[in-house]
């Protein structure tokens, strides 16, 4: 039986992907100003390109927008040209790092990096060692959804990507169906509810009562119009937002789903 979800403080995360120059950080200043006017029952983080992590982390935000990176290497340091370690992100001021995003899991010939769940697990461990919190992404492709394999695929990614030493404050799961990312398509409320219930069950089975405390985010075409409906689904504890996190006006309306 799935343990009843305890009071979980939701988390809304922006993922800027490969977008944003220094000047774009003014959007976050605007976001901060907007957020300071109201009370919200959620945490907020923005995962910016590695080039902006330090600058974002040194901006003074009363509304507490936390800084995150978008990926890290599984090793602490070494001969890995162009890569960034979890320790480096931490040193630059990050509190969070996204790992296992589908845009990195995708095969190289399709523009991704071919990352496996085993590699994602190494990255989670590296983040833990560096004192960074990880947002671990899982999600099925459209072909897998159509063949009825969604729960199997998501379950396997979850099992293989998470180390045994997981605890709820430091690890957040993000369910992002690959076909919903940047497409304007979202699964139905029932479909999202079914996957999130499956993830919750898998977490409680593996981690006992602690499994009920993990935040499980939904990501994929979240926008100001659908945020309230999606965030109200059982076991959805926040959102991972791509395109709509680039503009303060849109992102603050999404965070507004948790306005008190
Ligand atoms: P969109 O919100 O642009 O669909 O992107 C979702 C995503 O990939 C966030 O990590």
C-alpha cells in the first residue's frame, strides 16, 4: 500500500537549458520583485547555464530564488575537457543540480549525450558528495507511451538512477514525459496521476517511510494556464519548467499555483 504523502513543501524549478546571457538575469530580478509581494507555499529554484551560476548565486534576492546547475560530471575532478563537476557548481554557489534530463539521456545521433541511468546514478552520488541537491529526471518516449510501457520504463530509470543512500531533502524526482517537453502537449491528469502514484509507490517500497517525503515534480509544457490544474494532482509536488521559466511574467504565474 502507498504510504500517505506527508506534508511536502512543493518546489518549482526553472530549467533555462542552453538559453540566457548575463543580461537575461534581469528576468530573475523581476521575478524576485514579483514574488516578494505575496506569500507562496513552495520553494523556487532556477537552473541556469553553468556560465551564469556564480552570477545568479551572488544576486541578492529577498524572495530566495535558489541557484541550480543543469548537469554535472560523475567524477570529482580530472581530465574531462569541457565538463563541470558537482563540487565546481557548489563552489560557484549552486544548491541544486539537474541530472538525467532526457535531453542528455537521448542518443548522441539524436542530439543528446547518450547518458544511461547508471551514469545518472554516478552523478547523483557526485552531487551528494559535493553537498548539492539533485533533481533526477525520468520519463518515457512517445513510442514507449504508445506501447503501454510507461510505468515499466519510468520504474527502471528510477531504480537504476537512484543510489541506495537517498534521502528526501537532497533528492527530488522529476517526471518529464519526453514527448511533452517543448511540444505544448501534456498527458492527461489521470495519466500524470498514475505515473506519480507509481513513482511514490516505488520510493516507499525502496526507502520505507522516507519514500513518502520525496518531492516528485512534473515537467513538460507546464505553462501559466495549466499549472494550477497540474499542481493539484495527487503526488505532484511541484514543477520543472523549461520554456515558460525564461520570462518572469510566465514563471511567476506558474509559481502562483502555490500562492497563499
Ligand atoms: P518545457 O517546459 O519547455 O516543455 O521543458 C520541460 C523541461 O524539459 C524542463 O526540464
